[in-house]
C-alpha cells in the first residue's frame, strides 16, 4: 500500500508513475467565466488531492457540528493511499478569451485535428478540465473523483462531462511485466521507459509561459468490436498487430523484447510484419523517430442495446507536442488493419501543468 507524493518540482504524478491497476478518468465543463472561480477550484482540488494521495480524508466524515453534512464522503476510509495519483489537465477552452487567460496558453495546446477513422459520439468528447485518478484499489480511485466532482460543484466552477472507469492497466512502466489488453495481446512492450525518452518525448521544457515539466494528455475512448475479433483466426490476429499473441514477440522474433525487423520479407517477397500491421505503422523506426508515452486502461460497460459486449480501451497518451499523436493516428487511422475491430468514439486533449511545490497549487502560475 504505497504512497505517491503529489507535490514536487518536476512533472505531475500519474504520468511517469508506473501505471497502477485501476483508473477513473473524468472530464469537466467550465460553468463560469470568472477566473477567480477556476483559481479557487484548482486550489481546492490540489489541497484535496495532496491529502488523498497520503491516504487521508479531505475533511470530516462525521462532522463535529450536529446535523452537519460530511465533507469527505468516507468510502476510502481504512483503504490507505493505494498508490493514488490524480493528474489534472487543462483543456483549450481554459485559455480562450472569455476567462482572460489567453496569454497563458501553452504553446501547442489546441483542439486535435480531424483524423481518419474518428467516429466520435458527442457524449464522450471534449472537456475543459480533466482528472485522471489511478490507484491500485478501484474504490480509492472512485472516491477521489467523487469528492473532487463534489468540490467542482460546490465552487460553481465546473460540472461533469464524460467519464470512463478502467481496470487492468493496458500499459507497462519501467520494471513492470507487460499486461494484456482485451484483445488478448500484450500492450506496452515498446513503450517509453527510459528517463532520456521521457525528457525527449514526454515533458515540455521550453514553453514560454510554463517553463517547467508539463505534458499534453490525449484521451481517446476506443470501442472494441469484441465479437468480431473473437471469431477471427489467431494467425490473422497476429498479422493485425505484427506480434504473436501468447509470447508477445514480433513476427520476426521469438522473444517479447526482440526488436521487430520491419524490412524482413518471406520467400514470396511479402513483409513478415505486414506493412498494414499496427506495430509497423506506429513504430518510431517508421515515423521519423517519434515516440509517445501510452498509459491506457481496459474498460467495460457491460452490454449494449443489442446485447453485444460493450468494452474497449481508454487510450491515454502523453507527449510534448500533440502533433506527435496526430502523426501516428493519421497513419493508423488510414491503414491499420486493427480498424476493422475498433472505433474511436471519444476524444479530448489537455495540458498537464507541472506539479506544484508544497504550499502551492496546480496552475497557480496562471493567476499572477
Ligand atoms: C503498440 C494495441 C491504439 C500507438 C501496440 C501493441 C499492441 C497495441 C498490442 C504491441 C505491443 C507494444 O509495443 O505495446 C492497441 C490497441 C489499440 C491501440 C488494442 C486500440 C484499441 C493505439 C493508438 C496509438 C497507438 C490510438 C497512437 C495513435 C502504438 C505505438 C505502439 C503500439 C506507438 C508501439 C509500436 C512499436 O514501436 O513497436 N498497440 N493499440 N496504439 N501502439 Fe497501439
């Protein structure tokens, strides 16, 4: 039952932090045009997150005052910190003219461009603020979002927009065994893991306003067509990803961590790892060296209105320029054989400001 510190001098927790087992992700709409309301919200959120990350309540559960309403809802009592991190993101609308914060806009923050295979449902799209709560206990993650949504309502600054609860992290951090996504494949084998790569591809450093370690967070709700996938031959599934299902090895290797050989051809001259496979299209070798940090989770919502399993991947990536995500999704959206089995139904983008130092709060730089 570990504790991940909230305050610090680097990037916010929940980015470089090895992925915990559960996530509760939620986006919010601003319900105010007064920057003071947003300031109060970010200050109260930060203080509450710092408490919860220590496994403490954010206020009285049983108020001393007779007939008082509890400040903390109480369901995480006795569960400990459970590695809780809550990562706060600011959407493009925060920096629009109406709040008067336009001068603080992070260099590359903007709506994502329209990409091939976007099939968004408005109810899973956008948001002006995001909270990514990850923990090794689902109830700890739930409690964090619940009590932070309560604070949002209380300040009158923001209201809930869309949410996904996920499990079984579908990405690996440093020294973690690679978990599997709901299509049965190991996910996260070639993810960003080295500190140099975090510096090069994840953290912003030269943003004129924010200076320190920020990052752009892209969230995509990707539905999987599970029933179709489950009747596809496994040999074909291996060609979809370019990897073997059980071992996770590239089709040109035998071990999970063998480097894929994208140029290798068979006797007929066909690429052993098909050009239209997911890894061939996404690999840095075939994208001018670009890498992104994937920090995704599986989700399920039971069954849909016609009885099909409703499940997929809450894809979350971090990069120091949203154009890097766009570049990869441009290629995947156009040609990836995986597209037959998935639909991107939700999307949002946020800037994750640097972690606050003790006694400060997230985004404090914006308010002068
Ligand atoms: C690799 C699954 C969506 C980017 C992989 C791998 C799997 C996988 C199984 C191979 C193991 C690994 O190296 O991690 C999925 C599934 C998706 C999905 C099931 C959707 C439901 C995306 C999206 C992007 C992306 C939207 C980015 C736009 C990558 C990258 C790699 C990768 C960069 C590493 C390729 C390499 O260097 O070999 N994915 N992925 N994936 N995926 Fe995805």
